[in-house]
C-alpha cells in the first residue's frame, strides 16, 4: 500500500510499477491500428529494412536527424520482422520506461503519492498514448529526457563524477534520437537556478552538458546541411500556440500549490517540472518566427512536466479531501476514481487507435492500387513522395510499371528514389493504355515540372475511369478512351 504521508520516499516499486504497467497495456492496446500506417512511419519501415551500407548512404544525404532511430529499428527487424508491431513496439517500451522514470522522479521530489499520481497521469495523456504507438523517434527521445531528468535529481542529491557522466550520456542519447531534446537541458539550467544549486552541482552539470553538446555537434552540422527536409514547416500561428499556452498556464497554476517535500529532495518538484513543461516549446516557438521549426511532436517530452504538476495537484486534492473515508479505505476509493478516470475518456482513447487518428493511411492506398491496377498497367505518383505506398507494400504494385522512376531510393541514397526528367516521363506515357495515379486528395498550389509533365500527359491522352479516395490519399485509374471498361 502507498503510504498516505508523502513526506517520506518509501519503496520505489509500488510507485513505479503501476504507471509502467498502465502505459504498457495502453501502448499494446490496438497497436496495429487496423493495419494502417501513415507516411512518416512508412518511411521508418522501409528505410529500416535497407542494408547497413544503403542506410549509411541515406543518412549522409538526408534524414540524419533520425539516423539512430533507423538503426535501432534495423536491429529490431533483423532479429524479428514483425511488421507494424515490431515497428511500434520500441516506442511502447520507451514510453513505459518514461512513465516509470517519471513516477520515480516524483517520488524522490515530493513523496510516493505524488510520484504514483504523476506517473498515472502521464500514462493517460493523449499525446503520450499517440506517440507510444508511433514508429518514429519521439517516444524514445521522450524516455531519454525523462530518465535524464531523474538522473539530474540523483546527481544533485549526490554530486559525483559518475552520476554526472550518466546524466550527460543519457541527455546525449536523447539529442541523438531527436536534436530538439537539447531544449530539455535548457529547462534543466533554469531548474538549477530556481533551486539555488551550489557551485559543485553547477560545475558537474556544465561539464556534462558541454560534453554532450560537443559530441552532438557533428550531427547538428550534418542536419543543417539537410535543412530542406523541414522546409514544409510554417511559421507558428494561433492554432499551433494555443495548446502549449494552455498547458503552460495549467502547469503554472499547479506550481502555485503548497508542495510536500520528500526527505532528502534537493529541489522542489515545481522547479523541475515547470521549466520542463514550458521552456522547450516556448524556445522552439520563438525560434520558429525566424526559422520555422516548431512541430508539437518534436517536444512531446514536455508533457512529463505537466504530468508531474498534475500529480502534485491531485495529491493536494487528496490531502484536503473532507470526505468521511477511513484511511485504510482510501486506496479502494482511489482505485474506483482511477477506473472512472480511465473509462471516462474511453472514446478519445479508442479514437487514437483508429486509422483516422493519423493524417493519412499508406497501407489503404496500397490496397486501393491492388484493386484498381492489373499487371502491365503503369503507375505514377504525384508528388513523387507518394511513392511511399509502393515502398511500404511492394506486393500491391507487383506487375505495375513505375514510368517516372529513374533510380530507386536504396540505389540513390534517397528516401523515395530519383525520377526521370519531365521530357522522358512524357515520352514514356505514350505507350501504356492504363495508368494508376496515386496523389493527394487536394491539388497543391505549386507543382514541380516533373509533376506537371505527368498531369499534362494524363489529361492529353487518358480519361479518368475510377477513383478511390482513402484516408488522406487519392488513387485514380486512367485509361485511353476505349480501354476504360
């Protein structure tokens, strides 16, 4: 039973285990999402299946920022090619680790009850559940940041060289998984200032952080050369800002509550949680007005700060409860309250596990091509990046001729391959009688010359016969007039 007096740390496992198990169960629930996969995950899937030389060549040209994640997935698929489950299981396990580390952080700072509640809240955050089932690096980076925050607290309690080395190594791992995890270290600096850390602590943190930054520098230089990869990000608007502003305001209100202090805690929980919640998204948003880089999933680890503060708020509500419930019965009441908390937002939780919860469904597009096409048909992709459907499910495109493709992604060191010149594409479209087009549901404002050549040739010689619009992708069968039937 969790002690009802939060001032003593107590044992770790009763605090750590429930949030970890809850996160694991929620992560495994509906992990296949009905067989759907969206574009970014499809990139992870097909890149991780390349050979190591092919993967290394790709990272030298593009997407180096996700290189470590691709290597981890490559190792997973080498041991077990379990499809979508194997793709997403590392993220589930990473978020499980994050929940456990967060609960332990709360226990060390404010006692077992706060730690337990914070860990449970973290498991229930919709964004945490979403990225726990995403075959990308965001869950792994989140886990590394949360573990790094726990190591910061431990090193502050006992400032030894080994403790600071562990902190620096884990924060470097977080940044290698996603560069913007370095913003968590900026939040940690504010934590040290807020907590009035002594010179010994500051010195240990500065050395660890400097070493991590120095080791990260080569990746930063390479990724800056590949900046075109994030050219699609726009300057933040109100629709981007309101969510971090709201969570920051909620966190600030919770930080104003009276806070219990665990025995031996080097700093108040609020000094750790609020900077972690506010600093990373705020810095990234401000920078994005000069160089657009802000996407909410890049700083999903900031929800760890919110969970700690909400855990504190729930603990204060528990402590001030005037309900005539004996102390021994309170854990039972808490269990029923947690069940209500779980079942209340069940429609939202279920919605996160459907194909519609992601921007598009590459697997559904591949199935549509399988239904519309037949051996000998041609296939075109507008834009060329829509080729991710063929790269994810090559069997659905068996027998179809990709008229625009000049060199495959694996051979060219690119994600989706290199296409031929516009004139060559137009010439190739004079021979087939049927063409399957995979494109976006809405036309783009600007169309590259290659795509103009594809669309012009289709309009000149073919007519649309049948269109299937799946989630976020449109597949159309074109044919010469006498071949539509």
